[in-house]
């Protein structure tokens, strides 16, 4: 028996580009729709969204059913916060606000098994096939088929970015422009020179040290990000799509109802 292969890692290791959709809503049918639609990965969130473990488990089942990976952005907390999504068989975790090399080293130690780290071992959960996986094979496959992402979204870690990127035991640097813009005192200024320079640098440093680079984007700048060296792009979010759809419907209805009121039989 083998652990389910990561679709994201398979494509990245083959030099391909990976698509992702951010999920804010808790209903697992949203994740399933994204998986059915063809996204390589669904990104769900425990940093900003109060999802309990049963909701997370449902989202993991929904994506696994369609061979789509699921990435969980974990809260900054104890090692249990980091490893529980993996034990539920999430394909990867993203740790937000990596601030320095020491923190990065600590996270590798908590999230990777021997010989890379000392992640606490259970093996009796979904990722270990409820003990059906051989003990040592479980450790090997978890290190190979599950990914760990460091989110670079502050100016502070740029001072040690080369050293962070050179670490063994994680897979991707993910640039977060939103919090980075706030960190440099220019919230929402997406074309700020410091932000543009940091986004380019994260991709360059990741590639130089044999790591993958990820970030948020969309149809309007995906080609630019790919040319910059980003292989993992979160293309949008469920709430954005639903909001836009609802606004379009209301706008169309408002125009139709206004035209209809002028043509009402009561005005004849």
C-alpha cells in the first residue's frame, strides 16, 4: 500500500504550472466543485477562518475523491496545529508569516519525519491508512508526497531569505502581497517598487535553492508571474466568484426592472 500521490508535487517536479483556488466557505461542496472544475489544488484556511476539524476533514474527502490536492494554511500555533491537517490527509500545509531562519528550522523539525525532522508519529490516521501503511514506509512516503510551504509575507524574513531558502525539509516559498504591502507601510499599493522587487526576489531565490515558488494571481497577471518563475498560482477565491456573480445578476436585474417599469401597462 502507498500513500496517495500528490498531484501538485508531481506536476511541479515535472516542471509544470499548478493552479489553485482559495476556499473561504466551509461547505465541502464548494471544494468539490473546484476539484470537478479541474483545479490542481484547493487552498483552505485555518489562519483567518474558524473551521473546525470536521469541516476540514469533509473538505479533504471532497478533494481526494477527484484526485485534487488540498492545501491547508495553518494557524501559527503548536506542532499539533501543523500536523493535524496532515494526519487528516491534507496534501500540504502552508505556515504563514515566516519571520526568520530560526522559525523556519523549527517548523521543518515539527513537520518532517526522520531523518529530516522529528515530527510526532501516530500512523493510525487517514494519512497512514489507519496503520495499513508499513511504519517506515509511512515516514518515507509522508516526507516525499506531502508538501510544506513557507509563506513570505513580511519584510523581516528578506534579511535571511537565502538561508531560509537553502533549508532542507520544505518545498515552496509562497509570496503574500497583501500583508507584505502593509508591512512596508503601503497597504494595497500593488505596484509599489518594494513589493514588486520582493515578489521577484522570492521567485529567484526559491529557484536558486531548488525550491518552488508560489503566490496569488489571476487571469490578468498569470503569464507575468509564470515568466517571473512562479509555478504555483492561486488564481482566485470562491467568495470573489460568488460576489462577482451576484453583483452581475443584481446589475442585470436592476436594468431590466427599470426598463420594465417604464413599459408597465399602468403607464399607458
